[in-house]
C-alpha cells in the first residue's frame, strides 16, 4: 500500500479530469492511468453492463497509414504483416488484426479501419513504439506511417452508450458493430467506431486532444454515464473472453493456440485467394490444419478462490498441463473466472482440471468463452 | 484498539485478542470477493501469514500480529466477503487469538498514532 512512483511516466490529456473525478492513478504501460474511481471496480464494472461507462484509452497507439502510391499497394503491404484479410475490408468498416512474427507468435493485436483513402490502426500502448517501427520497416515503400500523438481515444461502453453519444452525434445511432465513421462535432473531427473491449455494445472515439475534455465532461454529465478505470476494463474484457496482450497472447503464442482463428479469414487460409504470405504462415497454417498442441480455454474455478495469472494447471492425476494467463473475479457472473493455456487433449469444455493456489490443488473446469454473453449491435 | 503497520486492528475481549483489518486497508483493497481463514486450534507466530483476502484487484495476506493460538474464526466472511468492506472494524473481524501476555499489545500503535501513520 505504498504510493507508486510516478517519475518518468507520461500523463494523459485528461489527467486533471481523472484526478478531479477521484481517480486512483497508477503506472500502466508508461502512463499514469486511473485504475479506479471512488465507486470502485465492482460498481464500475456492473454499471458498464447496466448503463454506460466512459474509459480513457488514450494511452493506446493511433496510427494512420497513408498510401504513397495507390491504396492497393498499401493494403497488400499491410496484409503481408498479418494472417488477416485486409483487402476484403469494405470502406467504412473495422476489423481485428494481429501482427505475427516468423515463428508464428503474436507481436501485437490491433484494430484496423478502412476510412477509404487510408488505413487507421489502433495498437496496444506497451507495443506501440515497436509496432510503429515494424510498420515503418515493412511499409516504407508503400505508406507514410503517421503515429498520431495529438488525439485522445475514449471508449463509451454499455447498453446506454448509443443514447448518450447520439444526443451529441446523432449519426452514431445508425452504425452497426465494427462500422467506422467520421463526424464533424463541436469537439473537433471525431473518428468513431462501433466497437470496444468489454463485450458490450459501444463506441471508441478518437478526438483531437483539445476537444477531449469537453467531450468527456459532456458525456459524464449525461445521466447513466460513469467514469470507469483500468480495473473494471480488465474484469469486463475477461468476462467477455477477450485477450490481453502480454498476458493471454504474446510472441510465444500463436493465433491458433490463442483461439483467434475467427480472425484468420478464409482468403488467407490454405486454399484461399491469398493464402499464406504472412510471417509465421508455415506454423499457423499447419496448426489450422492439424490443430495446435495447446489451446487457450475458459476456466471456471469450482471454489470461491480466484485463480490468478501464473496459477499452474494440472490434470486430476497430477500431469502438468499449462497455466492461467488471466484470472480474477467476474462481477457480473459473481464467481471467479480465468483463462489459460492447456494441452489440447484437455481443452474440451467440461474437462475437470486442478489449479494450484497457495500450494493447494483446487478443482477448476474448462468452460466455453465468453463467460458473459456479448451484446454487440450487429 | 491497537494497530499494526500492516493495517490490522486488535481489540481485547476478555482474555482473547480479536483481529481484523482497518477501514483504510479495506478501502485500499477494494471490493473483497474471497476470504480464506486459518484453522482453529493452530499455534501461530508473529508475522505468519494466517489469512488470505482477495479483492477484485489482487490477493493479500493477513499476518498474525502476535504469537499465540487461533481459537475462533469468523466463518461469516467466507460466505459474505463483502462484509470486510461494509463493516471492517465491527462485524468483519477475522479471528480471535489466545496469547500469553496481553502486555504484548502495548508495543503497537494506538488510534492517534495509527491516524498519523496513514497520514
């Protein structure tokens, strides 16, 4: 319970607002970030699922890829970095992607959007310097890589998000899950996607830093909107079964092991129109065909004790099978929940395993993901 | 009441010492979702980890503040961990200890000293 040092940490454009709202600031990915507000993680989590929560995710990297020549060359270059169908993404749409390495591991996961004459990419805070360097190294001939440092990124999530945002930006109500649109607003040009990382319907909003506080205060003044910290962001995404880079996925995990095969469209798979041709294709395509040796699974601890990251997992006969990569308590499911990797032989839902908590083996059951049904507006 | 630097409180009840965590500690922990209590009739030494508290954020330990025997535990906390946030210095006591000499408590902070300690 000592104070965290804030020396050398960057501050968000909305830093003063977080402090004024009573946010408890902690170091995260090189930034001072609010981990919770006075309401606390549990209340913030439940409020987001019941009404609407406002998250400051400005620490994440926002990058524009602008074609030097034609857009097709940029698209082809970007597609060569990921096992993902970029060329097939229509204008006005966003898609989940992942940069892979030659070993088929994951360098980062990201969102990319096609606004028409460029691509807009949002990457994880801890990876953003490496991601920008990666894109500059591989896309130098086809794109200008612009790392934007003058825009904030806010997420408004929950069943009340549409009503709260459409009061100021009426057009957002017409958007569907993963649509992207640009709006001219009194807070500046707003780049909105209907997406998020909580399992709820909602929006991610890129806004010039100068307009960010006005937008945040306006949304927070809307009945039903509450500020939400990193603590609840983590429990919300865990309940939604979503991966956290550096925990559930990293350079040692392949997209197939991570259960992210839905992100690998048909066009990039064996037999597809543009099969392979991405880093790590050999391993990834082989794992798609033959199945991986281990898999990310949902885990339901059978006692009330949470199983945190690093908890070792065993079969009931004592064979080591893997470990928990994210774990805690799910406020909406009112039970401990976790995700982790286990040998593929023990990955079927319903499989009884054991997790070692403080030296004791406790029962835990493999369970389908997500823990909490998603409510995206398709 | 007496207080430890680990944010535990101790209250004398007859010849027993009742132990819990302070309101400051409960606030810092956040919403408590799991409590693991020690076995009764266990001899413990000062500084032993005797309970585990897990909040939505993290796991923490409660240390035995004194040498002695755990004679009673508050099983209500197992079924309702949120009591730790609701009433940390009352209903949410963790365990009762029998110790040789109650004078051992004199070494610990009183209420004013603890208030200074947490600033």
